[in-house]
C-alpha cells in the first residue's frame, strides 16, 4: 500500500510541475494568465515591490539549490523515504513557484520597447526556443530521474533504486548546461522590458550562475576525473565547436 501511495504521490507532484511549468511560460511572457510578471498584482510602490520580489526570488534560490545538495539529501532521507525524495523536492519547488506567481508585484515601467515587427517576432521566437530548450534538455539526461518518476516506479515494482549515470547526449555534447541556457534565453528575450522583468531576469541570471557552480562542485566530487575531462572539453553555457566527440554526463540538479 505504501508503494502505491508513493507512486501516486510522485505522479501528482509531476502533474503539478507540468501545470506550474506552463504557467511559468505565460507568467514570464505576460500573456493568457491573469497574473503575470507585468500585470495583475496589487499596486505597490517601487521600494516595497523590489524587496518583495527579491525576497520571493531568494526564497526560490534557497529552496531549489539547498534541497539539491548531497548533504541536505543525506539528512533529508532520514525523514523522507528515499523513493519519494525527488518527488518531494519537485513538490517544494512547485509550492515556492506558486507563491512567487501569487505574490509577485508587477513593476510595469517600460525600460525598452521593440516596435519593429520582425524584431518582435524574432524575440518571441527566441522566447519559445528558450523554453523548448529547457524541456527537451531534460530528456537528454534522465527526465524520469529529474522529476522523481523513475524512483517511484522502481519502488512500486520492488526494484533497487537506480542513480542517473554519467552521460553526454544531444545538447550536452556542446554545452554543459543547456537547460540553464534555455532559461537565460527565455528570461531575456522580450520585445518589452519592464522594470519588474529586468529585476526578474537579472536576479535569475545571477542565481543560475551560482547554481551551476554548486552543481559542478557536486559533480566533480561524485565523478572526479570523468567530469573534469568533460568540463575541459565542453563550454559551460555558450556553445561553440570543440571538434571532440561525446563523452558521458549527468545532472545533479
């Protein structure tokens, strides 16, 4: 019965992620949903709005990176069963993002606005490419492991829990963090940059680079020379031809 409950828990956490992911696209893009990065929130003066928004972004950064560290996982799995540890991480991430969407204070003053039609469509195209890169990159490591689905399935079937292997496929042959590259493109590609959007883009960019450093430290500790060789061969975030073949890579989240 516990195995079934864990499996259902993992599925629910994943389905919630899908909803949050789709909402995030509309939130950042400022379309379709009632509350976006530039509209729908309570009117707040600049100082309090900035503090609230930075606090929300800081809370996400603390949760998202803190719960992904090996030391935290080792402690956390003494409380939370290991098969649902990743699903719980996903659930907490969803909760913090929902809080951010709900409490975000729009700062709608326009910094720049692109009026040329072809340039607008180019930026919207990049926006879509960025989000597409985020999603497809997860399938080039282990989508099931990343969102806890494989762990709860293996637990349900009575199998020993597997760990993501070190591998390089697709985008990971050309850049070490394609998922984060996708986020950067999506967050900055907009035909209208407002103060609130700029605060969001700057803060998330800073967090992304800090998080990549933490992830790489964990991967070096886990895989040693194998990851060191990969890091020497493949650029971190900006792809360029290296003339070398694929090796192996995984993500520590």
